[in-house]
């Protein structure tokens, strides 16, 4: 799967069956369901979950909480738009899944 196919699945409302939890959360967020996306990763402890958690709180507008999660992920808050960050995250997790 590539970014284009991932976006198409969102437009069609058809979640792919073989998604990782991270891609599933990004799919839900891309489909407008921030709450379900957050619920999927909220209790996860790894750095990738912290990274995704940071993005979700940044999108929510809670920059203090987002900064906390970026720090837990070992990253700094990016100076790019949310749409661009979402795409970069999808690409990151698709590449990770392909390995």
C-alpha cells in the first residue's frame, strides 16, 4: 500500500484489513474520527505511539500536551501543517510496516 491507496481507502470509507494499530489510528483520524484514533493509542507506551499521540494532541489544539508527547517520542514539534505531518506519519508507518 502507498499513500495514494491509503487516502483512497479513506475517501471510499473502506478501512484496509491489514493495518497496524498506528495506521489504523491515522486512518480513523483521516476519516474524521479523532476520538477513536486517540483511543487506539492512548494507553500504548512505545515511542511510535507517543509520536502519534503528539500529533493528535497538536491537531486537537492542546500544544502543551502535544509537546509533552513529542518529547516522550524523542522528537520536536514540527513546524509544518497538520496535513503535511499526517502524510509524513502515514508514509513513516507504511514504510515501517513494509519492512
